[in-house]
C-alpha cells in the first residue's frame, strides 16, 4: 500500500473526508470524493465509511485504491 501523509491546516482540527480525497489528488472534486465515499470505496481506520463529510482528525488513516493517507496535526 502506498503511504501518503496529509498535514491539517494550522488552526484546523479536522478535514471533511470528501475534501481530503480531493486535496491529496485522489479525485478531481469534492463531488467526486462524495461519490467514492457513497460507493463504499473508502475506509477510515480500517472500516468502510459511508458518511461523505465525515470529520477526519489527526492520527486517523484513510484508505482508497491502494493508497493509505495518514492524517497529521499541523506543526
């Protein structure tokens, strides 16, 4: 599985799942991210996540198509 690190923006404690997928380049838009989540293709911390705007916090792991996104706190 290909690891990818994502750092939250300063002052933010979360990012919405559909936006995270867009920000790391796994889809072209938030709408496309919502479709991936709704289709059951995304796992958060090892479980299928169907909530499109689920809040993802530092320390969580998101998986899609062989890519593992590790979410980090801002420095």
